[in-house]
């Protein structure tokens, strides 16, 4: 699990650098990952333990991506407010 947070930290640094250039992407990425997460979390009637474990892994990555995209939207908003006050 620690490696996931390490990769997440590296991705966060890279995305924070790219946030200003890629700001139109973040709302769409957030909506897409949230919709995929909702689809993944719908429970089928019968499911094997292996399929359940795979679904949980996918849902964790979708939660991570959704959270990162929301964080980038907030970072962009804070950057715009602090750099360009009215």
C-alpha cells in the first residue's frame, strides 16, 4: 500500500505542475471517474472472491483518480484566486 502513496505523490507533483495547462481536463476526468466508480460498485447477485478483489482494486484506483482530479480543480481555483485577484 505504501507504494501506491509514493506513486500518488509523484503523480500529484507532476499534475500540480501541469494543472494550469490542463485545467479543462479536470472536470471531465472527475465526472468520468465518478461515473465509472458508480458502475464498478454495483454489486452483482453472485460473485467469486477473485472477481470481488479485482473490483475492489479497480474501485480504489477510480477513487484515487477522482480525488486527484477534484484536488487539481481546487488547486486551479486557488491559483486563479491568489494570482489574479479582482
